[in-house]
């Protein structure tokens, strides 16, 4: 997922990159073609950034690498987020009802983001839910300054 923040226009755009999108990695020709999600495995952020620029003309100037556990910590740090589920389903220890706004802690939001195989849209549906949660984090009042405080960074660094 790529989040573009434009400080001049004060707008943001979130784009999900289909994980199975086929690409060629010139430096790793023995693995080409490969799924784009392998770029990070083969060459870390550098290869992933080059691949995003090469195929989508998205230059990556700054990045934050956030795994699902980090997202959970961010949500808990914010006191939870309000989400209106896009579909009804049960996953893990939680139930979600389409159209009913729910205040979710980090665990519940994480499970909401993870479900893929029971979604009629598969990975596309999961991407929509991940963007929805990321947008809720941004709208919850999280700002870059509060997320860059050393106490918060230390809490999510692992």
C-alpha cells in the first residue's frame, strides 16, 4: 500500500498495489517474473521503491514500514478507531456487521484487515478494508508529530 501525503494541497491518496502483480527484477533475473510482493524479500525497501517507480511512476521519497502488529499498536495508542464494516463476517474472535459503525481496538481492527479468503472480492476486499482502517487512523486525529514522539516510536519499534 502506498500513502501519498501532499503538504501543499493538504490531501492524501492511498493506493493498494495488487500483491500478485507480475514484475521483472533485473537484478534478480533468476526470479523473474515474480509477484511484486517479492520485491521486499529480494531487495528490501530499495528494490521495492525502484519497482514502484519503474512500473507505476511512484517515486518513494520517504517511507514508513508498518507491519500488522505495528498497525495494531498505533490503533491502541490512539484509543481505537471507528469503522463501518463493508460486509458482515466472523473472523478470529470477532464479528463484524455490514453498515454498523463499531469502535475497534487494535486487535479487532487487525482481524478486520486480515480476512481474505471468505471475502467475495478476495484480496481486493481485504485491500479495501486495509485502506479503510488506515484512513480511520488518519482521521482519528493522528498527526505525524504525535506518531514521531520517541515514546510512541519505542512502543511500536518491535
